C-alpha cells in the first residue's frame, strides 16, 4: 500500500483492480486514476477541467478529491453511508 494512500485515509489492506485500459499519447497532459466513487459523481470531462486548472499533480489530485467529497456530501445530504 502506498504511504500517500494511507495518509489519505485508505486502510493498509486496500487493494486495487484495473477495470479500464487506456493508451497514452505524446500530446496527453495528464492521466487521472480515480476510484469508482469519484467517477460516479464527476463526469470525465469535468475531471479533466478540474485537473487542468491546477498548477501541479498534487494540487490536481487534491482538487479532484475535494470536488468529489463536496458532491457526495451534496448528494447524500448528511445520510450515514457507512
């Protein structure tokens, strides 16, 4: 488990599986790897806009997570989802 993922709250036993395949091209500016929970509330075109507006990868990752959290909170409006 990556230390960064653990710092972001992922339990040490978390595993990941690949569900999509993408090809990288020379003119690609970035690659976004996100959980289904992020993709469920933010369409890919909006994720691209959020990431592109940030100065670096760390800021882009934080902005995407914050936006996904905001949308989940708005969607569930305080319901306990645990």
